[in-house]
């Protein structure tokens, strides 16, 4: 499946981010990404199967939007993106629960019960729209704050 999304305004965004320090720019991007990803995480939670007989495994409550991965996930991520030096990344999904993969894709004992893919399929375009709005708000606020600080000092 190929998904095409048209975006505009990245030149202006880059110019505005250029007025900020590197740390402030990363903070802006991180806050905007986290805010835009929250609805997708909520949607994935709503699609996750609710099975009370899992013996302490709670898939729904483990699904989050965040910037950190478990050790195993970090190791796999580094292998995949060894040469990619992305400034900011946000991940949506369950914590380090091996059972989560079994739920999404199934195994020999039970069929798949997807929850992340349907959430992504339903929300990907809306996420990009939300991200654009969040970035515009965050950049505007941060640039105004940086300009006020420059006038003071």
C-alpha cells in the first residue's frame, strides 16, 4: 500500500525554526509531534482487544505516544536507522510487551487482532493535519518568546 500526502509550508517552518536555538527547535518539534500523536494512540487503545484473562498483560494501558523505547526496541531501531540522524522521533504503540505483537499479527494458536494498523489507516492523514497546526502554534509561540528574550538581554 502506498500513501501519498501533500505537505506545504516546510520552507517557512525551516526559516522560523532557524530563529530558535537547536534545543528550542527540538523542543518545539517534540511537543508538536507528541500532541499530534495522542489521538492515534487513543484510537489504537480503542481497537485493542480487551481480554481479562491475560494474567497481568494489559495491552490497552500500555499503548502510548512517547519518545522513548525499551532497550530491545532501541537496539532494533538503531540497526534499522543506523545512518539516519533524525532530530526528533515520536513512537506510538505498546510498551515492551511481546504479547502485543502476537495480538496484532496472530500466531499458530489464534488469529490476528489488529489494533495499530487500523488506527494508523484511519488517522494518518488527520495526524499530518494536526501536526501542521501544532507546529504552527508551537513555532509561533517559541519565536515570539525568543524575540522577547532577545529584546530584554
